[in-house]
């Protein structure tokens, strides 16, 4: 089977860590990642979903607008933080980053599917801006889950760090920690940090390989896709086409179903307009195998199949 994603495998000697939860590898990775994306400060979290939840806890606005074509975990996190959601018709963000929430003085950018060198410098409008990332196994920098929040605003980063650490100030010894607020157990552990750190080191080589595959796909399909995470095409019916692909030994996927069609979120949300583009994506968009370990033969097999089913 030609896989949709590649998840690198690691053997980890846990005896290298002084603590499985709070070894220095965690803080070293935070510094490493902040430097890579060009931000001054970073705080790691045990998942990007919880990063969204914590960011929403600190938001005063009650209504948060999100794309309908979106992983449901985003909507879950926002609602769990006590916010209302509304949907808008943005389908172009998939595989890239987008502004999850915008205020007059700062914006929160969801970059769960994108990691680029100096990205904070390129995408932020002010030092108060926040960008968060995901280290879900299939993401550009994968791990056994995890997330990162970066900003040039030290106060916001430290508030989030305290919230991730059960509402306590961090100290090596338990008895030296000071409870300052009610928080959550949402910090990144040593194993998550180690794997993500190793994958960050390989990111640029991975992106170079993906760039060559994307160039082949774009030429063959007449597209101009730019994502390093997903390569999506449009077909007449994505569900039936995915079944046909599987029969030929090709694993494809749907990123993502329209949330406004889900009865769970219909009860919790409003939306503006008809969400026409989202409805089209819901039935026609399909992700094809796109990872750094694809062979020339596999790329040719995928290309041959897609050219038979792709629509303009």
C-alpha cells in the first residue's frame, strides 16, 4: 500500500533523561524551535488542541470565527473553553496557516500544518502576535503528539506556561513550586520533545524532497499547490474515489469534512453566507500520498491514477 503519510520511527533510550516529564530536552527544544521560526519566546504543550484551549481561555471575545473545512478538534477546543463558534467559507488555508482570531492589537495564527524557517518574522504583524504549531505524528514536525506556542510577548507566554503546569510556577523540586492560579496538566514531556527535536533537524531536507514531488504533481495535474503537508486534488466524489484508490493499493484521505454539516456543531454555531466553497470541498477534495519517502515508481502510480479521476 502506498501510504498517505510517512511517520519516522525512533528508538529512545529513556535512561538519557533525568526526568521523563521535565528533562532539559524540553526547554532546549522550546529554545531551538523559537529560534527556528524567528520568535523570542516559546512554550510547549502536550497537544496543539490544548494549545488552542489555553489560548481561548485567555481571550475575552466570546465569538470565534473558524473555517468550516477544519479538523473538528479545533471547534471542540474552542467550545470547551467556553466560547461560541461561527463558520466562514475559507477553504484555501488547508495545508498552510491561517488567522484563527484577530484583535486590534494582535492576532492568533493556527499553523498546525506548516513550519517554516523565520515564519514568525514573516507572518506576524506585531510582537504581541501568537502562532501555534502541532507535532501530531503526521505533521511537518511530528512527534508522539505535542504543540508549541510562540510569540515575542513574554507575559503571554509565561501565563500559558503556568496554565500548562497545573497553575504552578515551575521549579525542579516539587516543594519549591508555587500555586498561583488554577491550571491544567498540559505540559510537553521529555519523550515528545526529543522526537520533535530530532524531526525539526530533518525538516529542511524533508521539505526539499517534498518540493520535488510537489513539482511533479503540479506539472502532471496542472495545479499550483504550495503546501509541504498535504497535496489535495478535486474529484467527482471523494468517498467513492478513495475506495477505488485503496483497491489499487493507494491510500488517500479527506482533509476535511465541512463542520457545518455535522449535527454536533450545527447546534453550537452560526455561519455567514451559504458556505458554497466549503460544501464543494466536503464532497470533492481528496488528499493523495505526499511524503518524503515516496519512490519514483510510487509517484508514477499515484500520478497515473489521479489523472484518470481529477476534475478541473
